[in-house]
C-alpha cells in the first residue's frame, strides 16, 4: 500500500520538471526586444489597420522587406504585429480562410524607416503607413503635418485627357470648366454651383486615335493639344476657341524626368509650392496598376519623405498635373465601381 503514494510523488516530481522545461523553452522563444520607437510605431500601424478592418476579421499577412533591416528583425516585427493585431481583435490566418489580404512592406528613406500596410478586401483597398526617424535624427514633433484634400469637379463616361478651370466665380467673375477627351473639347460655364455646357467642339483626327493617347492644357497661353489636333483661343470666351488638325507625330508634351520616391521610379508627379515652411512639395501616386484603386501622397524634403497621409481614389490615377497656381494639382482618375472618369482638384493644407 505504500507504493502508491511513492509512485504518485515520483510522477508529480517528473511533471514539475516538464513544466519547468516548457516554461524555459517558451521564454527562449519570446519575441525579440525592440527599440521603444519601433514597438510604438508598430502599435500605431496596428491601430491604423484595425481602423480600416472589421472586428474579428481574418487577415492573410504577407511581410516584405526592402529596407536595411535584418531578416531576424523583420521576423520579430511580424510576430509582434500579429500579437498587436490580436489584441485589437484582428486575426492573422491562412490565405485560404482570410477575409482580406494584408501586405506589410518594411521600407526606408534617408530620414528613417517607412512601414506600409496595404489591405485588400474584394474591390476595396486601404493603405496606411507609419514612419520612424533614423537613430541620428529627432522625430518630428508632428506626425503628417500636411493634409491633402480632394474636390471632385467633373465626371463622364468617356476618357478625360485633361481639364482645367479658368476665371474665378468666387471673386465675382465667371468661371469656365474645359474638358478635353479623345474626340471633343467641351466648355462649361458655371451656373448655380454646377456646370452647364456652353460649347462642344468635335475633333477631327488625321490618324486613328491611339488607345493610350494623352492630351494637355496650357491655359495661360490658351492652348489644348493632343496627338493630331490642337485648340487655341480665349477659354473664358468659348466662341473664340478654334480647333484644327496638326501633322505632328510627337506627344503634346515633353515627358517629365523620372524621380525616385522611397526606392521606386516615378514619372507622373506634380511639384507644388511649399506649405508650412517647406520649400516645395511633390505629389505622386501609388504603385497600383490600371485595374486597382490608387492613392496620392505628398512628399517633401531633400530625400522626398512622406509628409502627409495618402488620399485614396476608387480607381487608378491616370493623369496628375500641376495647376497654374502651383498650389494644387489636376487629377484624372477612373472610378472602378461606377466605371466613369473623374476630374478632381487636389490641394494641400497645413494642420497647424
């Protein structure tokens, strides 16, 4: 009868040793300890991801490293992000059972690290990001001090090559909206906070219009030009505008020199006058193709670091041009939900 208590005590002792071994192993596999600004930034990124996803939603997480971080750092940051998302009731699951795809890119600029999260759920896309100052630099006292604003001006079924507004109705005068597409130049007058067609001029092309044709306004000199056609006149007086065929085979504008933004080459961008003390600002779109939503973001400083949150578009950005005032930009995009082309003005304000 004495063997049973001894056997019980022996098994209890062995079990306690196993528990101690498991505990020590778990401690050995704990997430790496990162700098406080890294963990804070990752927590902020998780907050932003949670803000554009649903409670309990399953996310298929893919991490990509294009920075100087080591593979071990990225693995640890990924593990920490999974924990942070779990605390916010977002689950990281396998792709086959996911409600949305979460693509996190660890990138950097000369000013520090830039961590970007792209969330794809059906035809909906959201992009959020955080920045971490380089160790030898002080963090900016304000995060994203600039705000981008989008004002939808016009939409139509046919492709918009360019558009512009001349005059200023707010100052007591009349304003005109001019829209250039592949086959027509349309001039609209401002009436009751809307636009009324004043004149439409059909464009006769010598050659067949190419699918990727581009057009451009120069409102200061009164000219609209695209491959094979040109319109000139005073756009505030529609009756003075005339259009004619031209034989030039070149594109109507000199291509802009590509610039590098966060490690990628960008050809379509608009340089604006500075806001909040910056020398200048560069607006540029994202990396999506013609079939995906896009965004526009402001970049500043010598190294073109992000200085604003991105402003989302429900489809690809097709054209991005500086306005004559150099403080706003003309944007042509296509709405993938309604399948119409949209003309918008994007401006910048200071959050002071």
